[in-house]
């Protein structure tokens, strides 16, 4: 079930990246690879928190990743 939910999230995110690229909001890129990079960065903090009980500032990390991703995707 978790795998199905993660695939739905990946598919939705990839669709959004593809649409933003097609509409000229994002630079030309491979939507699948861009999505994998974004989700990989976000999963890092989740993985460390769950598997290693590492305390982290998830909100700050999320804001940083979001800003980094949008800056990279900008035209």
C-alpha cells in the first residue's frame, strides 16, 4: 500500500512538473528526473527522522528544498 501511495505522489508531482514545463513556467527538463530529484531531497529528512530518530528542523529543510528546486527550475 505504501508503494502505491508513493507512486501516486511521484506521478502527480511529475505531471505538475511536466505541465509547468509545457506552460513555460519551468525551464525545459525531463519531468521524471526532476521529480525524482525533488522527492529524493524531501525523502532524506523523512528517512533520517524515521530510521535514525535524528531530530531535524523539517520545516526549514522543506523550505530550503522547495526554494532550491524552484530556483533550479526557473527559466
